[in-house]
């Protein structure tokens, strides 16, 4: 092997790389927050009394789950402007990521709602709790507890998916790495660094969520 | 001059589906072979083998698929291998698939009741016989639904090959979109083709999951 690795060429760009990490985290945070709202709405719609709502939510979930994220981003960023709806790269990225995240978390959330036995509501009423108290203490918390591991997995998945929005030149870690690549021509090195940064972020968040899970959701089941 | 979006353009997009299917199949078969080794290592009794496989899986599950493709695409020439794009993406997706399939199959192997392995021990069966005739056939039943589910993920994942210039379904949609200036139609067509490929597999996976869930 004759190739000389030169990571020092990347040193002047460390601030940009850190900024890239921060943008990636902000993008993931914004998308998962909006995605959760969409997911809750879709999960509720799927259980609705109205067939139209059920069909609409089902169609949305299936379309998103069965087409690649790249095509969804391109459709929103390049396709929708021909109908007169145009976005900045970042807004298009957040929209696409939220829609994607919403479809995947809808199933998770539905599982959580289903898992809460009907008896829980009735037990709450029997204890004389107010509806809001029932919701907070014996519906929301157990439901969150059940879906929390899956939701934190969804967050990490979203974090990794954000790299794809570099293809519409939305600014985040991958697109910043690409621009450093064109400035330094150290392709292999820059992508090794970016990969390590992604790895650090995904492990950092996975650990953080495990901690939260242990702190807030650990109490004896039986 | 801007091309019209007609039947021939729709067909041009559709022709990309061949590369998508072929790439998915290569990745699935290659990933299956490597993935089985990863799963066996992960469930082995030797700690160092477990750790190696664990690290391998964590790496691929903790980094974006796009980065993995970039590393293979820019890394192979650096290591002295001049390969064509087909081989580069095939290697990239095979490695990616092997880690995910390895993890799915690890779970399935561990889901086989412990008594089965103990019974095989008691009968004095060798590792190979125990795995081949006792554990793996049972693990396979458990793994079918998530494996089919992963195929959907893999087919969708191959779209990222478009970013490094590999011509498949997404890339041909991109080409037609810029030639006709009808991105909505072009990406819509590509989306429909992906949907037609993935939806039946998703449904199959869900149905298998339900069937095995009732029986066990």
C-alpha cells in the first residue's frame, strides 16, 4: 500500500465539522419532534371511527414505509416546486424527515396505546382520579415506558437518515464533509472522520436514552 | 431543448429497476453468507469472537449507510484496488446487509429454547451437527419475518447508490427528471416502482410475523 494518510490536512476544518455535528443533531431533534406529533395523529387516525381517516393514515404510512427516503426528499425538494410549492433545502429536509419519522413512529405509538389495558382507565376512575390525572399517571407513563426503547431507536435511525439530505445540499455533517472533500481532496480521510463522528453521536444518544430509561421508567412490573 | 415526458421516458426510468433488483439480490445473498458467519460468531462461546462480531454489527448499525458507501467507494482505490462502480456498491451493500442480517439471525438463534442446545449437548452432537440439524432449522422459522422485513429496507437502501453515481432506479429517475424538467412525474414514477417492489414484501413480512406469533 503506497497511500499516505494525511489527517492533518483536515485539522483547519475541525470547527466546521463540529458545526456539522451540531446541525445534524438540530435537524434530527426538529424532525423527530415534528415526526412524533405526526406519528401520534396518524396512530389516532388509524383507530378512528371514520373510514376516511383510517384509509388516509394507512395510505400515508404505507407509502412512506415502502419507498426510499431519497426519492421522498427528491419528490419534495425538486418535484413540489413544479406545483408552486417550493422550499429551502433545510425546510425540505425537515419536512421529509418528519414525514418519514412520523410514519415509522405511528406503528410504535399504536403499539403503546394498544398495550394499555382498558382496565387501567376504569381503575383510575374507581380511585376517584380526575381524567387528566388518569391520563398522566396511568396512561401516558406506562405507554411511554413501553414505547420508549423503540422511540429512542427511531431517534438514532433518524439521526443516521439525516445524512441523505446532503443530496439536496441541506447543510449538515455529510454535506459539510463533502465540501471539505472538494477543498482538500482527502476523500478517504474526511469520510473516516465523518463516520467516526456519526458513530460517536449515535452511541452517545443511545447511551443517553438508556440512562433516561433507567432513571424514569424503571419500576417493578409485577 | 427540453424533452417531453412520454412513454419512452417512463420506460427509461423503469429500466433502472433491473439494476435495483440485481443489486438487492447480490447484497442479500452476499450479506446472507457473511451474515450467517457474523451471527454464528455473535452466538459463539468464545468471548473474543462475540466481541468482534458485536463491534462489526455496532459499526454498521451506528453509522449512516451513505457513509459506509462513501468509505468503500473512496477507500478501495486508496487501498490499491481499482474497481468498477458495480463491484464497489456490491461490496458496500453486502457488508451493510451482513451486519443487519447477522444481528437479526443472532436474535433468532438465541430465541431457540435453551433446552434444545442442552439436549444436543447431552446427545454428544458436535457443534456443526448441533447447529445444522437442531438450532438453525428452528432459528430459521423465527427469522423469516424480520428477514423479509429487512429485504424491504435493503431495496430502499440501494437508492443511495444513486448518490455515488451508480445508475439504478433512483438515478435513472434523476436523469429523466433533469432531461424533461418533470421532476414530480419522474420521482413519482420511481416511487411507484419502489412501492410495487416493497409493499408485497412488507405485507408478507407482517403476515408471517402474525402467523409465527400465534404458534409460539
